[in-house]
C-alpha cells in the first residue's frame, strides 16, 4: 500500500504492515488526529501535535495507554507533569484528569481500553 493510500484510509487494513509515525502529517499550528481502530473494546487514535499545541484537562471513564512515537510531549495526570519522549509509554488511569502539552512537535498513539 502506498504512503498516500495509507494516509487516506481511516482504518487500518488487516494483515498489513504499517509505520504508525507515517500515517499522519504535522500541520502548522494544529492538532491532527486519526482513529485507526474502533471497536466495542476500545479505540486506537494517532495524534500529531504541532509545537505549542495540546489538549486541555479532561478525564475519561476508561484507562488509556499513551505511546510517544515522535518528539516529546508533557502529560499532566492528576496535576503531576510527566515528560515523555519517543519510545516511551504511559498508562493514564480512568477518571483521573489529564492534559497534553507539546512544546515541540510530537506524535502519540492513544489506546482507549473500554472495560
């Protein structure tokens, strides 16, 4: 599958190999997201944050796993800042307020686990 086709397809095709960090591009001054798996068990969403972008504090009723694919980002979980960089993973517990701040460009994979 070509790189362009991978970016155009919302969901992943089973039995295909992907480089997750190439499935969406940075956009100046923006946050880009793409849900690549959605089921009753949960969702898997890619995010690309331009420098200075982030998500305001919120909470979710389910645990979420954050994997940093590119760059660095700050996760604030229960008012505690956690600096993360490419290759690192953090479990965000259910019902605990959290936020994302990216002073530099970063890409993350968010896996929401329902159950």
